C-alpha cells in the first residue's frame, strides 16, 4: 500500500485561537486535503521587538479543529515599511533550522505549500536553495493571495525577489486566487506555465439559500426595507467610508428605511463611527465586528445585497459566498471580481470612487432583489462554487509537484 504523501504548509496566514479567521481560507484548504495528505504546519508570526503590541510575545494556541496539524507558531522579526531588503532573510533565518530538521527526519515532507509571496515564500525558497543538494529536498508550491501581487509588484525590490523565487527550480508552480493575479504575475515576467488560478470555494454547510425572513428574525433585523451587507477589514484599501456615504445618498429617504451592516474590524472603525454620527445614520448602520463563518452566512441570507467598495482586490471569497446564498453583488470593478461578476443577476460593477454610479447601482440592485425568482437566476448563472472542487484542483496541482 502506497504511503500517504506528506505536505508541509508554511505561512503567516494561518489562524490561531485568538485570531480564528486569520488565514481561514488556507486552513480550509488544508482540512480539505487532509484525507489524502499527511499535513503539518509552520505558522509564522511577525514580531516587532520592543514595539507594542509585539514586545511581549504571546503564547499562540491553535484552534481546536486545527490541532490535528500540530501547528508550530514561529515568531519572526519583521521590519515595517523599510524592510524589503531584509524581511525575507529574517524569515529564512528562522525557517532554516526547522526545514533542515524536517528534511533530515524519518518522515520528511514530500511537498511544501507556502501562502503569501513576500516575505514568506521568498524566504522559504531561499532556504530550499541552500538545501538543494540534499537528496530529499521537496518542491514548493506557492499561493498568491492578492495584495502580495497587487501591491508588492509595485515595489522594485519585492518585485524582483518575488519573480526570482517563482523562476527558481525549487518552485513547481504558483496557485493564484484569481485569473487576474495570474495575469499580473505573467505580465511582470513570471512563466505562465507555472501559474494556476484556483478559486477558494464555499463552505456548503454554511453558505446556502434559505428564507430571508427567517434569517432576519433570528438576527433581530428589520423585516422590511433593503439590507446592504459589507464583509471585510476596515482598511483604507477597502474604502468603507465611501460605502457609508454612497449608502446615505442612495437611501436617505427610503421608506421603509434601509439598513447597512458592516462585518469586520480595522483602524477605520472610529472614523466610520464619526461619519455615521455626522450623517445621522446611527440607527441604520451597524458595525458588527468580526463574525465566525456561520454567522457571516446567516447575515448573507438575511441581506438583500453584498456591497464591496475596494480600491484593490484579488478575488474576495465573500463574493462566492454571496452567490451561494443567492445574493447579488454591488462592487467596484477592481482585481479579479470581473471574472465572475459581469452582469445581472450576479451583480453590478462600477468604477472605483465613482459615487454617483455606485449610488445608482445600490438603488437598482435593491429593486432587483425584490424579484422572487432572483435566487433561482443567480443559481443558474453562478459557476461551480464548492470547496470540494477547489480542493480537488489543489490536490492535482500538489500531486504534480511530487518528485
């Protein structure tokens, strides 16, 4: 009987008990692969020595469901802003003894999977280059998430390091979370044959169609009036203040009143709260903080439409979740979103920061959401969204990387 191949996952994007949704998409992939692979995890944790909140290194614990992977949480020094020449070296320095120990052990990994191109993947490839004469050196498969392509290719130092890592013989290929990310890497000089777009897929038990009134009642939401939902970090790149302003303009005089729900946390929360008070929307805009996947799914079933207002994106998985829930999307036309959202009934795209177009899209999509057949139309128009399909694609790509 052939032994189960062994996979080592390396990334800072992996959840722990204190941050259970951090890198959750990666954890979901690993759970989907666990029937066919023996999986272990090195979860990097950037630290700023002497700088709060990282001066006292916390003791990280895995989520209960991730204990099967026995994740090792590894603190790595990180230099913000000016560290492009050094951060990948710091990652490599921490990983080197760990990787060498695993390769020399009785059950070395057969394939390495690394998410986040810089500094995680660049540092890992640096380690593998030093180990290339070892008889058991495995191939690496990298995952491009989004900003590690959109933003980092604009930095000349990081761009060169990322492209050199992808071109390395130690790297079998790069899985990108959208076709747009693959196109950007290819245009920058990465070999197209090494690029493999795979969407994340949707957790079927959570994200499904169900009666909207029941979901609203369970969440104590208004039983009438449009409900708009935002899911994402409250960061400048997500542009949530623009969404609040567009919502105010679109539904200022709506009867019954419209509601805007924002799921997520981040540094713009205080600014959003001030804006809500300024435009007198305190009773119509709710900041819900971070929510577990099952609660996000319930809010999606309760809302009329999903709203995204980003300046930049890879391909946000919440769009797939909205499709699975039978909800249309209003979004800025950025990143890979156009790959699946091209026209109604799936949603409407508008140019970034075009508030008048966004306001009209909110109004027209809210009207469209009243169509009792809309969910059926979305189901017919949407592609295969299952996590099972995504995991099968990951499995085939990783198997191809086996020596």
